C-alpha cells in the first residue's frame, strides 16, 4: 500500500458526519472526523519507497484511531524511525528490516536494529502491511463509532484477517489489543 492509497482509503472510511452526530453528538463528531484526515503539506511531494515515511513527510496527519495516533514529524532513534504512538508507547519502524514494533518509551535506548529485547508488540512485517491493518481497523472503528457491535465469531474472523494482513501469527497479540479482543495469548 502506498501513502496516496492509504490517504484515499482512509478518507473513504471516514464516518458520515450526520450519522456520527446522531451517535456521539455534535461536539465530538467534528473532532473524530479530523482524526481521519490527511491533508497534503504545502511542500512539493517527496516520494519514498517506504509508505510510512512518504505519508508523514507529505501529509499533515491528525490520524488517531483507537489506540493508534500518528505523529506530525518523524524522528530517528537508534536506527528506528518513530512515527506513531500506541497509547503512550512508541510505534517504530526498524530501518533495516522495515518491521513495525511497539516499545515502552523508557526502553527505546535498549534497542538495536534487528534486535528487540524491550519489545512490547510486533505490529507488522513492514510499513505497507501496517498501513493495510490501519485501513481495516479504520473501518472497524467507524462501524463501532456508529454503534455496530461484532459477534464473537466476527471478532475472531477479524483477528485472523488482520493478523494475516500484518504478516502472520507473530503479529496476532498486537492485533488483539488493537481490536480490544481477549485471546488466550493476550
């Protein structure tokens, strides 16, 4: 998934303002709509082979879906690129492997590329897979904001589907926490 595809798909997943107002009220609805927004920066577009770097570099993002919030500027720490928060924890891109991980803020200096002694979650095998998971999660988040509830069977299906999008079983714990689904492993 490219940065442009991500922004287009995220826009398509944005809740309808009237339905959202009916669900959460007129004060909160506009705030939620902003959290689905990626506006182009006024600078010339800078292409990058990594869609997350391309996204943060070229768009003013206020993306905040559930536990995930993208930050405005990239920062590099110990060979990792910090691009988002998961609650208060750091969501990082390993510059060597392209894998996405979550670590506690105090543990960032224990990390080395390819070695994760302080890992909280493995999120996705690469940036493109991570963005695909976030797009799927945006749709789930929208449905929940509008009052839809999922059956246990549907939750299990979504857990498996998003884990596969992320890259497989290794990422299931992160997906279960993201979706707020209790599993024996989490």
